[in-house]
């Protein structure tokens, strides 16, 4: 079941322009529309599946774990890329977090939290998928809650809260930010990684851009709209770090959606070009990591 939003989820104003119409190339092949708020420019899927009905669009093992396929060059490359990604995420947490209590929202099967745990961090996760959550609990002995808004104790305080490609899936955006503010230590840091719908690869692939990921992604942030959302909830963006590997991965998937083939050479070329052009602040990279700090003292 779909719901149509009457107002922009960030600025609460009505008035929208059609931005793009795209398909769920990954699973359902249904068509969805992305609109852009005529006041603040925020891009969001509208209509979108309701929170209760969105589960059906995640019903595939591949979405839970991209390394499900065994053997061959792609899973091997994916495994190597995943190791580098884990390490680079940890380095960011270590650099910006003022302490060692970490909450990872949307922790999936728990590899990142386990990595941090082995480095001495006190880790808690949130993961709505039963299968992924129980894997993380059993395999890595992690504390993982099923729901952020209802299951994470309001009185806890964390030095660092991470959302790696998760915020673009969350229906109750304001409620989530209110709770994030409560849970984050005053000196704590909120780390949010998101696709950037102003990047070169987004512009190049248009409706085939894999990081629109309709309808699982209900928001399609840019650097500006993420900052607007952060400001609304009294957060300042202190640093933006590009996720350069994402440009290659997203280009490969986008080639597949556009042509039916992964076209590795072309994907590599466009990934490289996206990283090159991403240095232009007007465009930015395929995915960006935002380091946010509360302005409430
Ligand atoms: Zn707006």
C-alpha cells in the first residue's frame, strides 16, 4: 500500500515538482516517482510504500547480504572492497568519536560492529531484519535491537551513532532525529552516509542510477538537503568525507539496470570520472559521509 505525502518531510511545505520517474529495477519492476520540494529542493519518493507495507520490497536474501553469491571474481572483489570499507569506516569513527560507546543503526549482519568490537569499542546495533539480526547476535555475540524508536533505551548515551546508508530508508525522519539527539552524548558525533543524487554518476545514469533504489530509498539527499535536515534538528555538519568505492559499485549496478550487462570497463570509467568530478563541491561524490555534531550545549 502506498501513501502520498501532502508536504515536504524536511520543511513541511506543500508544493512539489516532478523530478524523475524510475523503476524498482532490483526487485518488483514497479514504477515510482521522485518529487522535489518547490521550497527547499528536497527530493523524495512520492507516493511511497507505507512503513507497514514496505517490508515486501526487502524480501530477498541479496538485499540483506550482498556477498550471498559464492565464488567468481565479483564476490572476491566485493569481499576485498568490503574489508577496505570496514577499515575506512572504523578509521572515521576512531578519528571523530570522543569515546568508545557506539550505536550502529541498520547494522545488518554486524560485520562493522564486530570490527569495532575487536578494537575495544562497546557496541550496540539496531537491525529490523530478523535473519540479519540473529546472525549478528549469534556469530559476533553483539547486542542488537530490532527497532530504533521503540527498543533502544531512551536513557542511554552514546559517543558515536552511525547510520551507513540507512537514513534514506527511514519513514519517521523527525521522530528519529529527536531520539538521536537524546541518545547522543553532548560531545558525541553522528555519522551519516548517504548516496548523493547530485553526483556525476546520478546525472549520467538518470533514472537508471542504482542509488535511487526505488522504492526502498524514500529520500534522495544532496549535500544541501542533508545540511537543511541537520540544521532543522540543530546539528552542524563539521566534515564531509567521500566514499569513493561506491562510485564504482553504483556505476556497475546502474550499467546493469540500463543495459542488462554490468559492463565492467564502462562502469569503471564512469566510477573514476564520478570521483574526479566529485571534487567539484556543486556535484560532490556518489556517496558522502557526513560528520554531524549537536549545536545544543
Ligand atoms: Zn521542503
